[in-house]
């Protein structure tokens, strides 16, 4: 049975929520504001290891080098195909539409 569809469960939840919301706060608003202000001014005690910065730089250089090597190999040689593509002659009721430079769309229409 779905607990969310049970009115008794919903009623118990609402009562527990109201009891929790009615509790007094653990500290006054002034104490909470002072604590937040103190924590905002504190410098974090945790520091990163000294060797981490050179290691990160080495990883960046390594990845950059690999990427540059792969880009150099990916240069495409010019194709030997002519710049203008020839199409087959169209018959009666046929239409050719170029979707982009390399994609022809041949459509055939018939009389009803």
C-alpha cells in the first residue's frame, strides 16, 4: 500500500512536523550571526600537498601534447573529387532537392 495515500500517515507526519517546528532554537539569532561571522573570517586549516600543483601542471601539459599530436594526424588531405557533383537525368514526376552540399533528396510524384 502506498504510504502517501494513507490519510492517517499524512496526519501523523503533519503533527510531527508541527511539534518539530514549535521547538525553540538551540541558540539565539545574535549567537548564530556571530558564529557565522567568525567562520567566514577563518582561514581553512586544510591545505593541499605541495607536490599536487606540479603534478597537475604535468598532467595538463601531457594532455595538451597528446591533443596536439592527434590534431596533427587528423588533418584531412584534399579530396580528388570534383567540386561540382553531377546528377542523373530526372524522369517525369521526379524532383531533386539538395538538403546540403553533399545530400541530395530525390522525390518521385505520381498523378492521382
